[in-house]
C-alpha cells in the first residue's frame, strides 16, 4: 500500500511539474517577423563562349532588403520556417579583367527559402540564439530587356531572438545566401593525373543581415 502511494504521489508530482512546460510550449506556435536589412553584393564570371559576349563578369550590387519570416514550432526549440526577401538592386558589368564595373540594369530580386531553425536555449531565457538553414529559389525581374531568371539558392546562418512580451519579440538574423548563376569550364591540376578540364558551378555569394519584430500567436 505504501509503495502504491509512493508511486501515485510520484506520478502526480511529475504531472504537476510537467504541465507548466507543456502549457508554455502549447501557447503560441506561429511566428511572423517582418524585417528590414541589407544584402551584400555578389559577382560571377560570364566566361563568354562566343565573340558576341564581351562582358567578363556581372555583379549584383548591395542594397537594402526587406521581407518576412513565417515560422511554425514543432518543439520548444525547433521550428519550420519560410522566408521571403526582396532586394531592390541593380547589376553592374566588368567589360574585361581588371577594369572598373559600370551599371548595366536595374533588378528586383526575390528570394524564397524553405527551411528550419533550432534555438540553443530553452524558453525560460529571454535571449535565445539560434542556427538556421534553408533551400529554395531566387527570382530576378530585370529591366532593359534582360531576361527574367529563376535559379536555385540556399542559406546558412543564425541569429538571436529576444522576448519583449509573451506575444512580441525582436529578432536579428545573419545569413550566407548564395544563388546559382551559371556553369563554366575550369582547369584543375592533380599531381597524380595531371591537368584536366571540368565543369564548375558559379554562384553569387551574398550575405543578408536583417532585423525585425516577432509576433507570436
């Protein structure tokens, strides 16, 4: 009888202790974070294959960015997330190696990313750093008769969240956000097999640094 009472009291104690933690995670699972920030420049080689192409490199210029995160929590530390980021920028071209870049055309760059993040501290902390990653695509609407592009992209990064109230917080996010640009041939040399030519993928290597308010519901 005493053993049964001990098990009963132990079970009740466990349930009472676990209810606040379960309730805390079950309160708000959705997060919406509008943000503003800055996206750095990134260039890629054109490696012309015909005499009609006279540009050596193209560079997407750094410019302010804005957008939002939409997240859904699956545990108290992990969530799935969608990011839309718009960059109103322009492209510059380098006519030949070593020469200065000159403006080529304006571009509206939209990046759509599907991924996840993991916070490194529990919900009892107001400051919660996190790591994040995603895959998606980049859409460019280019002026001057230049073709619209849709290319693969991904992101790796992290940031920190700060809880102001139960439903409102602040978030700072930093990402490495490259976009596939084109493929070209490159020369590789190996001490065992000699030199050979292989196809490589060229990316626009950009960084995105943003901050915004978090709304939880």
